[in-house]
C-alpha cells in the first residue's frame, strides 16, 4: 500500500476525533468563560459544540469498528470453540455491514434533500445538510472498516489450521475472561 494511504488507513479517525474533541472543549470553555466571567453569552457556541459532538459520535463508530471495540455480545461466544467464534464474528460483521449500508444510503438521502432545500442552522448559518451528513459519512467509514475486518476473518478461517492461536480480534475479549 502506498505510504500516504497506509497513514490515512491507520490515522484518519483518530485525528478527526482529536480535532472534533479539541474544538468542542475549546468552544465550551469559551462559552463558560464568556458567560460567568464576562457576563455575556455567545449565541453560536452551544450549537457548534452540539454539531461537533454529533460528528464525533459517528466517526467514533468507525474508530470502534477499526479497533474491534464496537458493541458485541461476547458472552455468546463463550459457548463456542475457536473456529466457530471466527464464523460468528464474520456473521456479525456482515450483519453490521448491512446496517451500515442502510444507514449510509438512507442518511445520504435525507442530507441531500436538506442541502437542496437550503435550510441553515439558526446560529451558525451553515447548511443543515452538513450536520445530517454525519450518519452516512460515519457509517460509510464503519462499512469500510467492517470490510477490512471481514477480510481478516476470512484470512483467519483459511489460516486456522496453520496457526493454533486465536485470531487477534475474535478472541481478544474472550481470552481475558
């Protein structure tokens, strides 16, 4: 893989999450300072913090999928042997991928409609469709990460007999119990 693409693959969500968190904290701090020290409130700060938080959540879903920290039922995997765990991980990744595709397509439809209407947010006057692009972008990134995970699952299934260790993502939480 090309070096810039590899860097992007490894760091995209991390830096976006850092930037959104930093903006959110700075804006909230500024709002608190203005309200309690200067006795004057900013009209746009809460709106910007809210929109940063919305984007942070959806990009965070992709980050969680990349690091195998998304919500899953680990207790059910305790009932199965090693190779079966890989199959169930693959099935759960496929189902989550289908959900991501649905949300991305449906969310894009809503966001594009809002962009066409030209509706803007009250304080910042940015197009509302940009805020509504968070679900399709976040779920699209999560879908890409799920495809990477599914490729890893298939690779783990093929290499299972050669390597007796449990694959990195499947048994990560189960071996700790």
